[in-house]
């Protein structure tokens, strides 16, 4: 049954890690090759991976989705969607300028002969079987295909989460020492007293039985 324990322990960790990987911002250096609008019918399988239509428009199962086609420096292609996240959607990027992002992408399109490398800040995954695309949050010119960056937001996020987790752990430990440990000590003392009384009672019965058999 040890493998069951490992599975039950690993599943929450995998779920939290996957949620953070999907939600936290990432930046890729790419070359934008084209932009397009795709008429999409969102189903129950992939709907949760889409944000929402443009602010002010009705939310429907069939709608236009802006796409950004791009290429990595190694030649691998990637497709981003470009959707508003609004103010009351998860993750809370508060994006309401998808039209502006499309205009920036159109202006920064380039060819392999004369590449213009850009940073695309995004969240989410690309999963072809379910037609899932990462959502582009912003686009900025990059110094080149090897441009690097330090993910300060993600670093700060994990530092804050670590501090909060440490604080919560200490609060639980203090609560345990103040509230739970004294109760457990009282129960243990009561159990020991009950055991002592039981042993004394059994001893007296044995003595009476011995006296009657003499």
C-alpha cells in the first residue's frame, strides 16, 4: 500500500505545479510571421482554457479568436492566442487591450531574411489535440534571438509564497504546542492512570482468588 500513499501525496503536488506553470507569466523570444482571426466553436473540453471575448462583447461559445503565428530562433513554430482576460477572470492579468496587442504584432512582423525578434509575454500551454493556445499578454522588441531576462515576478512570487508557507507552518506549530499538545498530555496521563488502576484492580482480584484457594 506504500505506492497508494505516494500517489495520494504526488497528485496534489502535480496539480499545484501544473496550475502554477499554466498561470505564471513566461517570456519567449520569437519572430512574428503572421496574425489571423479564427472563428472557433468552444466546447466543454477546451472552453476553460480560453479567457473571454473582447471587453464589451457578449460571451458566446462561438466567437472570433485572434491568433499570432511565430517562430522560435531554432525554427520551431508556435501559435499564441490574443484574448482579453478582463477584470474578473482567472488568471488575473486584467488584460483589456487585445486589439492593441494585435496592432503591435502587425507592426513587428518580419521575415527570415530580415528578422525582428520580439519578447512575447504569455501564460498557458500549446496543446494541439484540444486546440489550446497560450495567451499573449504583451509584445516588446528584443535585442536579438539570444536575449535573456530574469523572471523577477516569478522569483518574487515564490519568495512571498515561501514566506507565507513558513509563517503558516510556524502558526500551526505554535497552535499545536499551546492547544493540542496539552490535551494529548492529559489524555496520556489519564490513560496511564487508568492502566495503573486496572493493574491494581486485577492484582487485588488475584490476591482474593489466591486466598480462597488456600
